[in-house]
């Protein structure tokens, strides 16, 4: 099984803890979603971000990464949700949603390189 997607990245988590080292792209995406959720004033956006956060939490285990097709579809769906929410927000929230989407996209490309979108 391939290694978890990681890269060297200095990162400040919501707790304020700065870490430098190997950080999972999925962890960065989830952290960005949590940060956006904390900074939005829109209750509907907040609830949708909490739902996305729970979905990302469910993707964090190795057992969930066995079926590349299914995993690619799940990640693509989350990416689309982040784009839609980004269209409804601005400032820091939009920036964090972009970070989350970009890292999910890279994670998907690394974890399921042969996956093709079912929306073609």
C-alpha cells in the first residue's frame, strides 16, 4: 500500500502550534476546513463545513483507501462541495477553502493516480 501523502510544510494548526515536518495533505485540508468553520458567520456554511470535516475524518484511516475508484469519487465530491462553499464566502474563509480543496486534489492525485472522474 502506498505511503500516506505527505510533504515538508511549516504549518500553524488552530491551537497555534507551529510544526515543521511531514504533514499529511489530508490533515492540512482538514485543518483548513476547521479554520474556515471557526471563522464563518454564516450558520449554513458552518454546518456544511462541519459535515465536510466529519467526512475528512472518515478518510483518515488506511482501511478507507483500498478502492481507488470509490476514494477518488468521494474526494471529488468533497472538492466540489468546497468550491461551492468558496463561492458563497470571502476573505479568510475562502482562502482556507481553497487550501483545503487544493490539498484534497493533490491527495487524490497521489492516492488514486489512475482514477478518472465519473462526471465526464
